[in-house]
């Protein structure tokens, strides 16, 4: 991911670090994690079940491809991997040339479309590339986790009749800055796709845009993003509470700059689901310590189920 608009108050980060929950980060495959009982809401019976282990396995396979920045061998391998995983789906590739401080770079967004019965689209997105020219960085959480969780969501949506809005999953390229984060040097893929969808009329059909970024941390604390659409954040919180996961959501609020911004600027309701407290004082962020051992299948399962429950609530409303 991204940068945020203002430096986080240190006291806030410390408070969060001290209040970090102590649940076990690892769930044995032989011993399924206890599911939060949906006491208040009988809905999940009809829902696909997000498999956190499988989401983590996708992430593991992506991380094994190495650094994945535009122009790197790992990036080309990731493109091929996404094509292979999504070969049964209605997959569109949005390839363009980005003008960056390092010159022209070829980038590709991937969009898998799952049609619904209702007019309108819900987009769930994340980026898949890693920090530019950082050969010491494999990005398990940033952005292996969003890449893997989106693949698990595709697995769940594939072959189903969606009784509601269409769901489009998008894997963005070029989220990270090439030299230094600024409005012009960042989020190349999402800026490109938002402009394209504005031109062809797609934007008007988008009911909600949900962004996933850094969602695999075993110590899961999804922040409430002050740049996101308040009513959509409220729906996400209700979804989390319905599933008994509210303890992992919105303990603090921060303004995030991320791939949702180009869509927010043109009036699409957006929400950035991001845990921007990764390791002590966020020290694993953009560091060689962003490795698989920091992630937990339970975190993927929680975020994935909350996304699907949010979609269910949006379809009702
Ligand atoms: Zn990043």
C-alpha cells in the first residue's frame, strides 16, 4: 500500500500496540477455527464460506514468485499466475503504459466479472505488485494478502448464480510509488481504470467500491479510513458485528491514500479495508520483514467473510 495523509500520532500507535489482542495467530488445518456463531443474523446459511487457509495458500504461491514490481520477472510470473487461476472466469486485462519517474512502464490491471441478477456492480479490489526495484522485499501482506484473498473470493463466486448486484474483482498494478509517494507518482493502475470506466459509462453502475490492502496480518486491526464514504464504512461495521468480528474493526480512524481515491473523487461510494499497524509501530510495513510468517488464515477468513456479508447487506438495501 500507500501512504496516509498525516503522520499517525505516536500515542495512538502505542495505544494500539498495547491493546493488541492475544489470540493465536495460527490455525491448524486439522483443527478448524471456531466460527463466530451468527446469533443475531441467520444469513450466513446462504453465503459462500471464505476459506482462510486457501486464501493464505494463494498468497504463499504469489510470494514464492519473488519481488513483483513492474518490469521484474516476478511481475511477469504473477500476471501468468493470475491468468491461470482465473482462466475459467470472464477475465479482462487492462494494459497501459504508465509515465513514471523511471520512464514508461507497462502495467496491467486484471478484472474478473461475476454477473448478478440485479442492475449494478460491486467492485472488490486490491493491488498485486510490490515495491519498485526492491529485491529484498517479497510483500507477503503488501500486497500478497489482497492478491490471495481476491483469488479466494473468485473461488467462492465462480459458478454461482449471484442473486444481487454483479461482483467484479479487480487486481490493480502500479499502486506503489516508483520513486516517492505523491499524487502523480502512485496508484497508476486504479487511476487508469477509473478514468477508463468514467469514459465508457461503467462508473455510473458501481454501487460500491471495496478496497483490500494489508489484510493478512495475524494481529488484525482494520482501521476506519477517514477518506472513505461514511455510510459504506457503517455497512462494513454492521457486517463485521453481524459475524461477531467487530473487535477487529475500526478501533482507530486515519485518512488513507490508496487505490480507492480515484473512484472517490468521481463520486463512487468507497471503503478502504486496511490494517495499517503491521508489526511494532508498523515496522514491518515496506520492510524485508513483510513475510508469510506474520500472516494468519483467520485474518483472511475474517476480512473475506465481512466483505461477503457487506455485499449481502448492500443487496438488501
Ligand atoms: Zn505498500
